[in-house]
C-alpha cells in the first residue's frame, strides 16, 4: 500500500532483507521444531493459546528488530522502512491467505475489522442486517451500535436446534429461510467460540449466491464472516470460502503479533464498505493537501484505519504469515484436527462428560467444548489449572462450557493428559 510511508513524504530506502531472513530458514517440518519456536512456559499445557497468541521466534525477533530501530531513530526508521515493511505484510498476507494484497485492510483485531465493517457498510433504510444467535459479542455489538446510530434494522437467526445433532443441511435450510427480501447483510461466524461448531461457509456462500442470482445488485445479500477461529486453523483460502468479507485477528491461531488483524473483502463488494476512520494512505493525504476527495484509492486501503500504530507489531505480521506458510496450511489444519479429534474421542468415552462440539471434521476445527456433570465450567477450568497445570478456558457466552483449543503448540501426549485429567474429575 502506498500507505503511511507516503505520509512521511520521503521515498523508501533499500530493503532491510526481511524476506531473505525469513526464507533462509526454509520449511518447518517437525512439530517439536515448531513448538521450540515458542517461549511458552513448558511446565503448563497451553490449550488456550488461540485466545491471545504467544509469539514464535521469527515474530519475536522481527518485533525486537523494529522496536530497536524505532527507539534508535524513530523518524529515519519510519522514513527508510515504513513503505517497504507495510508492503511486505500485505505480500506475505496475500500469499498465505490466497488473496490479492490490494484486497487486504490492516486492522488491530477481529473486533476492529467487524466494527468498521458493520459500522460502515452501505445500507438503505429499507434494508436489514441478519446475524446469527451463535456470533460473538463484537458482531452483535457492532450491529447494535450501528442500529443505535442510524436506525438500521437487524435481527438474529438460529442456524441449528442443537449443536450436537446439527447437520450442514439444517444449517443451509436455516440460512435460506432466515434471510428475507430486504436482507442486505448476513453476518456469520466461521468457527463458533461458544461450541466449536465450524460453519460450512462455502456452502452457505453458494446458497446465498443462488438467492442473489434473482436480485438486483443493490439488493443482493453481502455475506460477512467473523473468521478468527478459522483462519490459522483451517487451510481454506479466503477465496475458497466464497464469502464477501472476512475479518480476523492475527493474534490468535496465526500466532501473529498481538494487536494485529486483517479485513479481507471480495473486490466486487469492497465498494459497499465505507470507511469510518481516516486512512493514512498517502494518496488520501495527498488528495486532502490538494483540496479534493481521494480518487483511485483502493477500497481496502481506504478501509485501513489510519493514525500511527504500534508498528513494531504491525510489521512483524509478515513474519507470522511466513511462519505459517513455512509449516504449511494443510499440515496445520491436519494437526489441529488430529489433536481435536483425539480429544473429542477421549471425552466422548467419559461417562460424566457431555461433548458439545461436533465430531465431524466438516463441522469442527480446533475448539472443543464440553461440560462435566457435577461441575460448573469455571470449576472444571480451575481444577485443570490448579491440579494439572492445564490451561483451558470458559466460553464467554450466556450458556457456558469448558473449552480447550488444540493448536500447533500442542502434542498428542498433552491431549492424552487432558483426557486423563478430565476423567479424574468425573
Ligand atoms: C468468535 C470471536 N470473534 C472475535 C473475538 C475477538 O477477537 P479479537 O481479539 O481479534 O478482536 C473472539 C475472542 O476473543 C472470538 O471468539
């Protein structure tokens, strides 16, 4: 992006060889080697790593490098490297996500991406936003705030009666019957952090496309996704998913720098998203200096919130995408699923445990939710921590469950330990 580098007004200086450094290490094959990249305390088992990421070594090193550069000579480090480093983030992100870099808006989190999306997406007075009952707080709250500000109407639909028996057919049926002629936005969540359900996003997108085929462009449904628990756990590219927008923080499953995220938009839908926070893209600033509105500003650049950022983190996002690419998206997905399946099978065999996450890999990813008879979810999580040094979490929803996330920092032996620990509770 001709981003804040252009704001600084000075042409970028030669490369600091970030790419050369990243690729010098080559592919990462062994899971022990992957785990060794993290400084996580080995005396604990970390099953909540997906909530907020620990940084692997290449990301830590990049953050250190940029912090030292900024602390040593802030102005010149910015002037010399800002344009190039932001471009590297977009390049690495595009390569990892299977997207065009011009379609990526850089944000600070999923929440920021959803906030600017639902706050700014163009809606006529007679159009509505339909969300689902299964989305997390930022989706619902962004839509509620939008309604409060503009009077936009919204409602929520339920996609399945019971997560334990849900099927793709039931979900698709709920989508088809849940939207109406005035639905302009359908807001869904890729992997539900309430239950671990992974939605069949591609099939939902296809169902929406069928409905859209009979509509004028301005009346078509725009499919927007909170993708945070899918991106970094699942191998699908953003274009495979077939949605129109997907927002995700890169500080969870991607183990990217804390305080970073991305909003991707389908090129044909970007024009429907109107920015809320002024971008620092140089083309926009230049237009302002010249006294006119920006022209030819790519929509994703316009949607990238401006202001100076914690750039040592933002720029290290390139290393996070490269780290995932070096392991390989499919291998990450296979590992996350293998561990989650092992865990689900173990839990399903315990008499007093109710497993809520679907066993089917087509309807689940790396989040596994369960309850233990005779214990509240909080008690389960507290006992796992106190007695076994196992870090799990409680789902932050009205209906609470105990939750374990199996990620690339975990091993099959750790999963066995978790099953044994939960068995001992029962
Ligand atoms: C489904 C879902 N969306 C969004 C978030 C928030 O993500 P971020 O920290 O990137 O805003 C969470 C959890 O923190 C989540 O579970």
